[in-house]
């Protein structure tokens, strides 16, 4: 990697949003970190265990799609135990296929390989894939959640509790910045042979190229993963691993009010604290890997604890729509704690104000209607390939509304296409193009548009 990209300002300005990412604009300006009740950050020297920076490190936070880091941990563990291989097919139930976006779009009764599933999680953060994995490895979503929580406690993540494999809203699923750092370290230490998956920039799924929405790649030299996450209740989360010039850190930012400001803050933390990391050391800092029993033992061997862990003061949206499973009590295994050192007493690197405008009322109605889960792409993501445009308007809210309407009316036609808004200027007036992207060829986009026209939906295909 060539360090900071000096020509980033020359790229076209895009405001790119999936059907489920509009909520990021309703959260307002980022402002100062101290005024953000959801903010937490943690930076640890991955060679010595020294805490280089900590703010609200043990405060309860919703993990959102950082949850998938644990889902992947258990996948890697199952591969190492030879219960599965990267070629093992993962079947998709009706339950998995029906998950909210972002998703890969596998139909009920279909399947993908474990290798494809891993790549779909680290790039698209596919919720349907997460559920399919959970059902295969845990026997059920609830069974897999029990496995996840038990594994978290084995690793020393004692402020973490899981209820699902994807991170969609559930007020009983929470973690902390410190725990997410532990999980990031564990993935590196325990599965070096699989960790390279987290560096995946893109992969081909059929004729579609799926690209990562982790924009730290290429921005900071030495970044090699790991995972982004967002639901409305959590804000924008990010765990980043950096290994450069003999130094190694894992950094966590939680509660960002936009993807851009979260990434800017992460970059500031890395720039400030990576030079303080040690070039010596290198011993394992996370409790050794203990194999989690297979799905046959899940029902009898695992249950989630009901310790006195307070729920975060904010609550996820749409939680009433999610089943809450009753679990029996369990005593978490005793583990050696992560080393703790005095955190940096310096000022918090600023969390910049988001540069995108707030949406209109129609956009906020859109957010409430479809929920708020992980965005596939955000305002600085460069699009490529072909898209189908269904509207262009000087009103951002109207563009959102068009995406909502067409997304509902033509969900079968659009499949796993990515909805986004492209901002452009015409004679001093800002317009917003409502588009569906992710088409790998002209013919794919044209055929999709033809199918939309048969449903009386105006459109045209455009190369990006």
C-alpha cells in the first residue's frame, strides 16, 4: 500500500447509500466525541498488550455487524477442527433467505460454499449468510448465539453477550470497545492461516463483483482488516488492525454518527498511537484457543448467562420485531484478563462533523420503514460497472422515496442489487440520482431495466 492517497480529493463526489443506510444521515452532526453518548474507542499494542488509548472502553455498546467477527471466529474454528472445509456447502433456509439487507440474496433451498460465505461476510456483511452459518454450525440461530457467547467469555470478553449471528437490532446483544479489541486480537493470533480473508477488497459472486465497504484499506499504510458495523442504535463502528514497520496495533471506534467521521477518527487514532507501539514482544495476549463443541451438544451444553450486565442506555430500533429467547443461567469460565496499562491522557482526536446534508422528512420516513442496518456503501465509495437509474431529483428525500418504492415493488427483479444515491451538480443545482448498482455487464443492467419496465417502472441503464 502506498500510504495516504494524495489524490482522493480529485475523485467524483458521490453520496452512495444502500436502501438501509439512510439512517446514517438522520443522526446529525458528529460534533465533539465527549458530547456523543455512544462514543467509545480503544487502541492496544498487539505485541505487548499496552493500552495506548481508551475512552469508555468498558461501556456497553451494541456491536452491530462487528458481531460477524465472532461468527467468523467460529467458522475458522470449525475448519480447524475439520468439521467443515472451505468447500463445504452452506444450505439456506427460508429463515436465512428472509433476513433483512444487506444480504447476498441466496434463495431458500440454495447454498454457497464456506469460502464464498466468508468473503460475503468480510465484504458485503451479508446478514442472510450469517444466519445460514449459524443454523449450520449451531443447529439454530439460538444455539449458535449460545456458542458465540460462551466463546466470548472463553476469550475474556466478559462484557459481551450475543443473541444472533449478524448484529441486527436486539437489545440483549451488546459488547464493549475493549471486548471487540480482544476479539480482533484473537482472530489474528488464533487463525493466522485464515486471517488474510479480512484483507479481501472484492470477490466475484456469479457475474457480480462485490467490493468491501471498509475504506481504511489504502488510506493508512499497514491496515489489514478487520470489520465495519452499523445499526441506528450503535452508530458507525469499526475495528481496524494495523501492522507496519515492526509495530502492530488493534484499534476500535464505536458510535460514529457517519461512516466518514468514524473513518477520519480511526485514521487520527492510528496516526497518533501507532508510532508509540513497541517493535518488540509478540507473545500471545489472548487466552489460548479452546474448541467449542459441535452443534450436537449445543442444546444441552450451552446457555447464555444472565449476569447483572446493564443494557446500554439507548435501545435498538425494530427490536420488538425480533424474537427474544429465554436462556438458562450459566457461569462463565474463568479466564486470564487482558493486560491493562494506563491509557493515553492526551486529547481525543476529533470526530469531524459529517459533510453530508440531513435528509428530508421523506428520507426519515424511509429509514423508519425499512429499518437501519449495515450500509454496504457510503458517501466516499467509488461505484463501478453498470447501474439502473429509476429517478433523478433535486430533492434527496424524493430520491430516497423512489428507492424505497421500487425496492418494494420489484424486489424479485432487483435481487441483491445495491441501492445508492449519486449526487451531481448541473448549472449550480444539486441533483440526486436514484440508482441500483452491482451489475457486472451492460446486458445485465439492460435486462433488469426491461423487467422493471414490464412493471411500469421507468428506468434506463447507465455505465458508472
